[in-house]
């Protein structure tokens, strides 16, 4: 007992000398901890992966830098104007409601003076190939509502004198009988995810929706479809900022996305133009073999991907196919307004979106794959895209509201930017042509169920990517069990970088050559040294110092104003010569060659500068953009400090890397 008390006394009692020693040790530890944190702060400020720094470039690596351009750059104003949605002017006597047609009696009363008598419906049938349709002679009659059992119909309404007073066309999704399927359906997968995540992941599948718009660059999407973009980003859509096209037009960019091959490797060339595409293994075939219902819809039969100066398909390529109704509409000038892209009271864009919506709604409990591609509105005029902003926003809102894509991986994309007109001849026009918009919208549960894949998708949003990567991702979606077994952070060999699933981490140092992007399509900019005595460099350096001082302008009582001492390094970011001289591509495969012209003048120039300032000897690196037309500079992204500031900024807690405390100046002068 005495021994216990003695030991207890030793533990509880501390001499004054020991207490003093402990306090000293504690102070040393605290100082070391503070210095460690300061050191950490310095390291963070110097990090190459700083997100704010990266905003100067869409892709930022030693081997590929794609500049992040302002879609509303002042020099571009003369090329752009924004259109807003306008309703088609015609009033419809008959309207479509799911698989029914209904007579609009309020329109009859107001516009037809109660002279309406009856409507007839003729089924439209696709016959021997993509170019031929016929109308069945037998028709249905109705005066109020009618349920339609056909895929496509023509409707005519008559007045009491038996004169035609209204004509229109409609497409319906008639659900096909369910056959045995190789995959668990979406509803059961969702239940499994909630009860047994591991089991569900072993069986999980996702439906796929591919929705494309012709000729819309990433920047023009930002200009013309801001409502749609904002809505999608709120829904955790991932914008692929470094998505680079691999060919000239729609066909040569969609084929890699749908087959994982270039046209010549299918193999296909111009000599086969009048032969059908039936034999090629497009993605919809792969999905169909795995038990998915499939759909393909385009709005413009003359400009359609596989039909423009080509044969198209002999056998209908998918379970549901929109082309027959567009052939009928295109041959009837009484209902089709090319100027407004209207079919009576509906835009052709809205018709394709409604057909897509009906397909998803009809097969919501069945695995399904859809591809919709809308061309007529934007093919020749980049300013027309704004007309459809509200339509796309409403379309996505309706899908989310009715929970129709809760098990769907949505890919919303374009094939390329605008390929015609004066803007394409400018430096920025050439960049935009090669950088179409691309959004990936996984199901809401994907992030939690597959965190590694989700993180890779996010990382890849700032990597160089192509249609080949989308194909590989869609192949993975078809077999998620196999995809889950892969090490998604494994380094990918340089010889294996043509096609990379976006569920894997795309290497930051991927080059256009590795991605098989030809030089004249490659948007990766090269770094070229510039003399530090160059007049633009000198002005840019002064502007950079001005930007640094602006960071501490509210702390001027604590931080000294910095002055430029020297320019240490200067490089200009320049597009490759092949891109700047490109005029046009001739032929897909046979005798394919590129026509080059004079190099376009790059009005916008980006300079990466390294400067030193005093007091304090700070080394800073930043990228400034020079507009040679307006003679103005702008700062791109953040400014990095490349040497340590230690205790120079001890007087502030914010803007530390930019501050040289006035107290340091006082100490130096005393």
C-alpha cells in the first residue's frame, strides 16, 4: 500500500524545475508544428495540380495544353447573336398524347368555325430500305380520340364539304414483346443496390441514352444553351473539357464512337457508298445481343449520318427507327417549314426529343439503348442553336422529374463545331471546330456505388479525350462486372492509349499521336520560347505585377506594393502549324488528302511568364492573354509562387504568397 502511494505521489507531483522544462518542450513543439503548417502552405501554393491554376487551360500537361478561351471574347462579338426559343406558329387540330391522337376542340371552335367533320389515319410503312416508304390504303376514322397501334401515321382532317383542312404526321413507340434477356432489369438492380450493394454490382447494368446535336462546339454550347448547361451541371453532369474530334464531319466522328474504329478500319471507303451499312457491328447491335431494346432517331433524312450521299441501311438497324416518318414529312411541303424547322405546331427538334422520351418511358422497366442525333437546326448556322435551349432544358427536366433516367447513363454530345462560314477561318474558329461539347450524366447512385470510377470521370474531364474513349466506356457499361474487376488507377501503356474507357484514369501526359488524332485536328498547343526583351512580354510582365498587387490591395496597410525586378522566362502557347493552315479535307478514305493554305493570324496570344519582384525577391508564374486587336491583357487562372515565402507574410492569414509584410521593410531599414 505504501509502495502504491509512493508511486502515485511520483506521478502526481512535478517539481517546479520539471514543470519549466515541460513548458519549454511544449513551446518548441508548438513552434515546430506552426512551421510544419507554414511549410505545408508553401507546398500547396507551389502544387502543379492546383485547380485554380488549371483553369487557364482545359487540359494542362507537359505534352498537351488546350487553352481555355472566353466564349464571349470581345473580338468575337461580330460573329455571334443569340436566338431564343419561339413557338411554331401553326395551331394543331389534332395532337399526340402518348400512343393516342386527340382532337383539339378549342382549335376547331376558334379557327374552323365548327365546320370540322372527321379525321382519317393512314399507317406509314418502311419497305425495302432506308429510301422507301408506303402508305397503307386502309385507314382509321375518328372524331374525338383514337388509340394508334402503328409506328408512323399520316393524319388528315376534313370539313363538312369533305375538303382537307388539316394534315400532319406522327411517330409512336409501340412496345415490342419482351424476350428472354441476359441482364437483370433496372428496377431489380436498384433494389439490390439498396439491400446488397456487392451483389448488385456483380449484376448491374445501366441503360444508355446518346443524344447528339450537329456542329455545336463546347464554347458555342456555353453561348447558345446556357439554361440547359446550368441545369445539367446542377444535376452533377460532367463536362468533358478536352474532348477533341478525330475527323472532319459527322460520319467520321460518329463511326469511332459507335464502333471503336476509323472508317477505313471497318473497312469502308467511298467505293462502297451505294452498299448498305448493315454488316458493321455498331454499338446498338452489341446492346441488342445483350437483351437491350434499341432506338435510332435523326431529324434530317437528306443529311442523315449514314444516308447523306450513302445508301444507309437495307434492314431497319434498331427496334425503333425514326427515319420513315422524316421521309414522309420531308416530302410534304404543306406541313414542313424549313426556315422555322417546324412541323405544324412542333419543331423537328421537339419531335425527336418526344420520340426519345416516349422510348425511355415505354421501356423504363426494360434494358434499353437509344441514339438520337439532331442536325437540321445547327448544321449550317452556329447561331441557330439558341432556338433549342429551352427545348433541351425542358426535355432533361421532364426526364429527371419523372425518374425515367435513374438507371441511365446519358451522353449528351456534338460531333464537331461549325465547319462553314467566316468564323471557321479564324484562329478561334479553328479551335472550336475541333472541340465539340460533351457531357456525361451517370445515374444518381453511380457516385456512391462506384467511387473510383466516378473520381476518374471527374479527373478525365480535364484530360485529352476522343470519340474512341466514349466507345470504350460504352463497352464497359455493357459489362460492368468485368469493368469492376479492372484496376482503374493502373498506368496505361503509351501503345494502348488509342481507346481508353473513361472509367479508367486517362494519362495526363497523353499526346495526340497516342490518341491517334491527326496533327491538323489536334488542339494541343505547343510551348515556344520568346525573348524576354520582347515588347509584348515586357508589357505582360507589368500587367502580371499589377494583378499580384491587386490581390493585396485591401491589405495595403500590412503588405508592401511589389515592383517588377526582372523577367526570368517567357513562352508563348501556340497551336501547331497544321491546324493554323488547315483549309479542308478531301475524301474519307480513297485518295484522302488535306488541303492547306496560309497560316491564320492568331489575334489571341497566351504568354506564360516567370517574373521576380521586390521587395522580398518573390518568383511568380502566371499566364496572361494578349488581344492584339484591342491591345488588352487578361489573366488566365491563378498566379503561382515558385519560391518559398517563409515568414515574409506572417502579418496576414490570406493572400500569403502575394504579401511582403511592411514590418519586414521596417526591420530591414532599421
